[in-house]
């Protein structure tokens, strides 16, 4: 209805879906698309496996959780398809930028957890970012490997629409990547919450806590981030490099903002 009402003028429509999110409840038609016995489930290193309770994170529980989660993903896919089909039907396909992304992922049993949060493992912080812009995206269907942050979406949309990007935005436009120009992404992507920050580079995840505690994971050798290397003296130089990179990221994120005087 919103698209119908605004089709004769420029519009911004944000369609937010609760799915996929716990509790993992979806219409039966999407549940039936997945056989829980054929779904892959997490495997754990021995020290984590030893802590797995007999009544929690069992194979049957994990399979049912994955079935519900995947069903919710398919439900979202269905409704996104309805939106895209409607844009096509109205002749707006070639004049509309569509961005599909998410705010967070889900442990779904990894690290014997469900949900999201500290310390921001990849399964929680890596989310889809898909852009459809017919006639403008160079070589559509390709995948860019550069790191991106959620704040980069807004300046990208502004540049695509030909709107000047305010200088106080923290994000960096991905427009060059869409147009096939030179673009390498960010050197690191930040996830933060009260009391901790984590920097994800192409190869590592570095976690810094408010009390000075640190974690370091080599994602090339340990993609699920189970082995904390921060106490390994051989990694001292790498830790110093990532501390510096996190600080530089924070400083670069500070943009001149309008001064607001409280009275």
C-alpha cells in the first residue's frame, strides 16, 4: 500500500521483519520445507563438548532450533519476493534501489548459546548485505569481500539517489563498489555495546573490555573463535597492532557534529 501511494514521487520504504528471531515459530508451510535430520548443526571442540549438559544443546534440540530458524528465513524470503514482484509490476524495478540486510545474526547453538551479544562472534555480527539496483550495478551477481559496517548503508543510499552526504555521518558510501570502481572496504568493522568493543578484520577478531581485558582470535585457523590467543606472548605485536587499529577507528568515527547547548 505504501509503494502504491508513493509511486509517483521519490520514496524511502523500510520494511522491517521480526523473523528470523527467537522464538523460532513460523507458518507450517515453511517449517515443512526443512527436514531436521538433514540439517547441519554445530560441532564443538573437546573442551566445549565436555561442558554440554545432557538436557541442553542436544542433537535433537539443535536440529529443531535450526529447522525453526531456517523456516523463518524462508518466510522473510517469501515476503521480500512479494515486494520485489510488486515493484516489477508497477514498473519501478529500474528506478528503485533495494537493500536487504539485518541488524544481527544468531548463535543458534554455537558456543553453547542462543541469541546474540558479547563478544560478537561472526555468527552474531556477520549479516547479509545485498543490493539490487538494475542498470546501475556493474556486473550484478558478484560478491565483494571488503568489510562493511551498518552505518555505511545510509551514505550509500544518499549517493545512489544523488543527495549530498552530510559530513557528520560516520558511514562510508559503498557506491564505488556498486559501480565497479576501486573499493577495498574497511580495514576493520566495529561491534560495540556498553562495556566492550570488538574489531573484526579480514583475519582476526579483537575484543576489548572496559576493565582492560582482551581477547584475540585468528579466524583463518579458528573460524568459530573458540581459541583465545590473547595470553600468547607470541601475539604481543599483533595485539598492539589491533589496539592501535581500534583506537584509530574510534577517532575516524568522530565527525564534526552540530554543537548542542543544554540549558
